[in-house]
């Protein structure tokens, strides 16, 4: 339970050292928010002058639709306001605990949205998204990435057009920044490279269903893995080492000598209050290994779901819904991974140990998204599984089962057995002279009794 206590103590320490000039920002103000929220509801809902339904049926239907849409958004905003004021506390204190309570509320709303979509059919779900963006609900052509993978064309030279279109794709920078963010979240080279390689294998697995996954080999393994992913991972891990070695000694705004120093201190509010070093110990035991690779599997599930949902719901890559989803995933992954790590480090004998709120919601969202993708994809992908894919994954599963079984036998059975045998041998060596002397004394006593 020690790591969780460290998080709680660091948060308590941050609140104990509040600067007098900014202390009011951390005062709950629950009654004030309640009064302001009720006044906002009175202002926008017009309870004292309700709208009359027009006699024209078309105008009446438009008014009903507008009221329903406004009411749903008001419902969401009221819940988010409640989350900011009364939501559960988290281990994150920067830039303000209310920000992370808001993220918690957004996660719950997103989970409820996915649960709602789970009970719709794919056509109704596509039309539902038009309430958010009217341009949606129209089938879009899938972008082809692997149409021409030739780097050199005989008689024409280097295929500069394909190279240019691939390298200068608008998502290359976002791809690299995404891996930088993953490194800040996970903070482990082994787990990061596992995600990097595993996602490319997922693309090969599902490219017969999603043309977007049909990339050139050099695009997948060179540009993506060895360039973009590597740059993101190593710069992210460099950032992790920077925050790890940094000396954290916070002083309040009132202690700053100049206006420029106060402005700098205000910007530093968006940096971590402290930095925890995740000692994952991936290969310390079979159980720990499986526990450590569970978060990468959840991340892979989120990434694969992204492409399937985008294809099934007809959401183009440039639509803001994709950006909103990725932003939400990054925000709840920061505290979610930390909570999962602390859950692993907690004393298993403590009956009050439980998984953190963000980690719990992240797992729930991942699995509900998967259910939605499976349901909406029914009948959309009639192509059978390629034999090479089934053979490759079948072989990988068999090798994994054999290696894991051998490791478990070695770690839980053969290893402890050899250790017990060594301990017995050491005890026998230590007790050898004493046992011999005792046997001699017993022999002498027996001979005396016989003579008597």
C-alpha cells in the first residue's frame, strides 16, 4: 500500500503548501457553484416564460428538436459541473484538481455515449452523429496507403511521388507526438516497443478488412516504427528522465520577486508537482509480466477500435471527433496508468485495495468500444481471414503458451523445489558434526547399558 500512500501524501503536501494569494482557488465554493448553476438554469430554460408550440407542424417539430438537443447538452453540462465540484479526488494536483474531476466527468459521459450506441444499429448510430456534425452520415471512400509500394520504377527512377505523399502525410507529426505522449504515460522502453511492434502486426492482421491498414512495408516498419515511433519514444523517455532528475521546490506567487517571475511561476503550474518513477519490473515473475503487459493491450485495443469505429460510423480522419477522442484518451491515461501501477504495488493482503477510478473507467470504455465495433461491423467485412494470418497467430499463441508454461514451471515449481533442497543440504552440513557427536554418545550409552 506504500505507493498509494506516497501519492496521497504528495497531494496533501501540495495543499498544505498553498500560497496565500492563490488559496482561494482551492477553496471548494460548493454553495457558490450551486447558486450560479441554478441561476444559469433559470436563465437558459425560461421556466417563467415557456415557449409556445407553433401551429405550423414543421415549426413545431423544429422547436421540439431544438429543445431536445438543448436539453441533452444541458444535462451533460450539469453533470460536468457536478463532477468539477463534487467529483472524486485523484492523485493529480496540477494544474488544478478540478481539471481532473472534469476529465473524470467527461470519461463517464463518453462511456454512457458508447453504451447508448451499443443499443443502436449502425445506420441509426451514423445518423445520430449528425446531431454533432451535420456533414457526417455519408459514406466516404477509404484512403489507400499501399497502392504503389515501389521505391524504384524501372525506366523512371526513384518513385518520388509515393515517397513524398507518404513522408509528408499530415498525420506523421501527430503520430510522433502521440508516441512522445505514450512515453510520458508508460515510462518503460520494453512496454513501449511492444506496443509499437504489436500495432504494426495488428495492421497486417486486419488489412484485408480495412484498406487504411494496407501500408507499404517500408511505411510500416521504417517510417512508422524506426523513425516516428523511435523519435517519439526516445524524446519521451528523455523528458521522463528530465522530470525525474529535476529538483522540485515550489514557491507561491507571493514569494516571486518580479512580475516576470510571477508569470513564469504561473506557467510552471502546468508542469508536474512531483514525478514518480515507475519500476515496472516486467520480467521479475510470470504474474508480474502478464500484469505489466495488460495496459499495452488496452492501449492497442483503443487504437484498433479507433480505426474500426471510424470506418463503421463513416467518420473522416479530419473530423474533430477523432481529435476529441484522442485528447480524452491521453488525459485519462495519465492518472489511469498511475493508478494501475499503484494497484500492482499495493499490498495484496489489504482487503481495502481497489483499482483507481480512472483505470477502472478506461478498461470499461475500452471493452464497451470493442462491443460497439464488433456489433456495427457485423456484415461489413465479408472477406475471410487469410490463411497466413491464422497460421501466424496460431503459431505465436502456441509458442507463447509453451514459453509461459515453462517459465511458470521454472518459477513456481522447479525453482522453489531446488531452493528447498539447497536449504536442506545446508542444514545437513551445519548439523553434521553435532549429529555425529550425538550418535557417538548414544552408542556409548547403549554399550554401557549392555555391560551393566
